[in-house]
């Protein structure tokens, strides 16, 4: 044993610290209470304030919004609140983040939890000081007795407040807008400091002792089965550990995973190099749909399920058009990945995922673990756009961990993500309208055939007639007042793995309808803005989808959005020489929010080029204007990119694109300046994540139609 000489000063310091330690041996500290009127908020005696959330952050600002709502009613600076992501657990209910519903869906619960905790702290202070509660006020985690100026911090009252019975949530008073300190103002965005400093922990950053890394060779075609593989060359790769056959499940099936061979190594680079050396043979499926888009077009020839019908569809001049929309990839910045570890009969999974409960249930169902032995941890997510609503990569990691009996991280490369992911549904739309002598629409028909995500993911929600309410919802939510109308759809059976994509089916439907309205305006010789304003409903609407689903629409709000947009973009002034404009608008039910977009384009070397975009949104009460503006810009860029460049195509059942080299995105030098107009509204809190993208896709397409002198009816514009 090595002896280390000590100075007298060091010896004295050890005695001092050791003496203190000895003095407390056997003394058990009294447990501190925690003030937690609901599970999602905790105030501790040491000053920590925690917001526990089951909703994940993927760049959309959800954590910032939730924290701001809580901070407003608790009356503390939002930066004081620590955010804790909870794992899958029955205590926290079903965990699902999606549809731009996080902030809108949790607004009341967050505000009332903060108000309840603040009320209990005020009651504790009034009791301690023996003063009327009406003489007390709060500011930034401190209570003041106004007549005497006495102050006390929240954390000093936690024990007493925690001993009180919380008032009923509906009994607490919420702040009125004129007293808000944080809602509606720019503020620090949650996690930004960690992201900028490189400390933010995403799923791909997860590390465990003994962790190994795996990449998979997946079946190139749906339904293909592993025949054999030769790993003799892979074995010679430095760092190689093993190859493991991973049987998939049947296609189509809920939470489908393909047959695959996992290549496992000590690090991700070695795993990828070994995968390149692997030789795999597959047995091909007996049938492959050669062209899903053509299959949808044929399906569109047949009558669909009628979602809305009124009046008679006859008389007048006819305008007709067919629009074909391709599959689209999500391509988030952080490709899918997941880490799994099994100890005895317990499994833990770490990944950026929006449906922890669904992943947990799939692990229980497919791998045989007891529900109480499965824990799914969600990490910060480097982008989703719908991709991380799917759980395939988490299930792959869990399966492989069970085979290896050691912690493993499954990584998807960008090539994996493009070729073996799930895609925005392709769709075909046939629209026809009749126009009377005053050049007003008197009838409107829309038949849509789309591959149904619901048939793949939630088949029980397809009704007996075959209707898919997620497709029907945007179809029946027609913004325009037409006396005679017929809306029908065909929810196609699965041909290609599909998933929700930003805007769900609103992006398919809004693009088709807004391009058609532009065509109708052009054929009628009307200004596109005035044509839309002329046809907007005059009174608020409640669009009926089915017995459980309705969509509200306030045309006054849309009218305000359109006129505000036109004023800011200078719509009524002629554009510059060789410049054209495109316009589109739309709603999204998260709940009802409104957006409209104007783009300016010109030709450069014969190529349509974006010059400028103006976006107007009404998302009700704005919590953080910076986040709303960022999401509006993001939504425009994604919609413009999809309209101009993006398409997933299949050949012999296999995806042809491999990476950003041939799955083209909008690049920085192509991106125009984007100005955002926040239209004031008192319509409650709505979501911002989905609304702009569909309108952007249509506005860019309408501008390109004018620029090129032909109507855009297939996409992408630069590849059609």
C-alpha cells in the first residue's frame, strides 16, 4: 500500500471534516416534504422547482411553452424551472407527443398546477405571519407582505404548504392577460444553452458501460425474407463483435419491422465497415406493387366513401383537375437510433421517440417482457416531422439487446433513413367545380385516394365502410361556401410503409384544394386573393367528420389573416418585372389555427427561384413570439422544399433514393427571406407546428404555375 505524507494543515483539515462526519453518524435527517399539487410540478425545500413532463422536445418549443405557462401562474422566472422528462410509467398515463397538441392540450393543466402551488404557498405564509392572505403578493419565487415589506422565499414555506390540502383545480383563480409577465413575450428557449454548448443529450449521445454499436442490413423490399448471409469478410474488420439475424414481422402489420441482419461492433465506424463486407441474400415476395401512385390513380376511378354531400352537382361551366402527390421522406437532422439494455428480466430503452407507451407495449407484446419490467426513456430529439411517431428503431434495439444480452445502440445512417423509413402517404386528388354566370363556384367535387396510415398503425379506427377519419377531416373542412358539394375518399390498403408527415393529411388536401382554387380564379379572371375572400364562408362553421370528430372554422379569423398578409406583402401593388406571386391559405385543427402564405418567384437560368415569402398566422394566444416565428419559417421552408424538390420513388418495390445526393432538399442558397406576421387573436392557445407547411406547398406551386405558364399538378416542381 502506498503511503502519502501529509502536512499538518492537511491533517487538521481531515480531522475537521472527519469530525463533522463522525458527529452525524447514526443521525437520520428528517425527510423534507415536497410541494407537488400534481405530479407534473414539484417545489423542493432546497429551492429547486421541477416541471415533470411526459411530452418530448424535438425542436418545436413544447418544453418552453409548457414551462412558460407553469411559470406564469407560479409567478417565477421560467429559467428557475428545471425540466425533467419522465419515463414510460402508468402513473403518467399514455405518453404521446404529436399533432401540435402539446401546449394546447396541456395549457389548462399547467396553469392550474402553478396557480394551485402558488395558492398553497400564500396560505402557508398567511398562517405563519398571522396576516390576511389578501395582504400578500408574489414575485419571482418570493412572497411579500405589502403593509410591512416582509419577504419570504417559496422554498422556506415548502414544508408548511405541502401539509395543506390542495384546493380543487377548478377553484383556483388564474391570472388575467393584463397581469401576465411571461406569456406573450420573448423569453429564453428551453435547452438552448445546453444545445449551443454541446451538452444537450440526444438519443444518439447515450452511453452505457460495455455499450456496443449495431447497424442493420434490412430487406430491400417489403415482404422479402432472409435466405442466407456470409460474414466471413466482416469477421476480419477490427472491432467486429457479431452478426445476428433479426427476423421481422409480417407485412402489413402494426409496428412493422423488416427482416434484417445486425452487424455489431465496438464502435459505430467499425460496424459500418463490417456491414459493407457482409453478403446477404433475400427471397423476394410473391407480389410487389410496381407503382403505388398508379395504383392510387386507378383507385380514384372508383366511387369513394362519401364524407359530405349536399345539393345537386350539375349545371354551369366546368373546371376539372387531377393532382398527384408523391411519397415524401422525413429526413430529420438526427437519424433514428435507440439504445437498449437488459439486466435479468428488466429492459430499458433510451431513444428520441414521441410514443413511449406504444414502444413499451410493442416490447411487451413481441418480446414477452412483463409490463412492469419495461422502461422507455425519451431523450431530446433532433427533429421528427412525424418520423419519431413510429417505433421501429426502438423495437429493433430491444430485439437485438435480447439476443446479445449486453447494452447495444442501434444506429440508422442517412442512407438507412431514406431507403428503409416510413413515408408521407402518396395521394391522388380529382377535383371538379362548376361556375355560374357571375363566375362564382356553384358546385365542388373532390375525390381523394391516399394510402392510409391509420390502416397500418391503428386498423381498429377504420370504420366498417372503410372510412379513414384522418383523411376525411381535412377533406370536409372546406373553407369556401359552395352550395352544392360532394366529398369522397378511398383509404388505400398498405402498399408502402407510411407515417404521419408534418401536417398529416392536411398537407395533401390543402395543397390540392388551394392549387385548384388558384386554377379556378385564373380561369374566372379573378385575383386569387379576392376570389378566396369572395368564397369564404360568411358564418362560423362546424365541419362534421363523424360522431366523435368535428372541426370548427371561424371565417372572420381567416379573413383577417388573408388581409393582414396581403397588406404586409404588398399584394395589391404590381410585382417587380419578371416576378410572380403565389398565394394559399389553410387551417389545422390543433385546435383551430389559421395560416396564409405569399411567395415571390422569378426565373434564373430557366429555373423557378424563390425570392421572398411572407407568412401570416393566427394561432390564438401567442406564448413565445420567437418560437412561433421560428416554427412558421421552418414550416415554410419544409413546404417549399417538398414542393420544389422532394420525392420518394420506388422501382420493383425498393426505394430508389439513397441520401441527400438524390433525395434533394431546399438548400440555403435557394431559401428566400421569410417574414412572419403574427395576427392578434384571443382565441385561446393553438399549435403552430403543422399549419404553415401545407399552405407553403400550395403557395409555391401556385407561383410556379404562373411563372412556367402551366399548372403544377404533379410534384416535385423541378422534377415533374
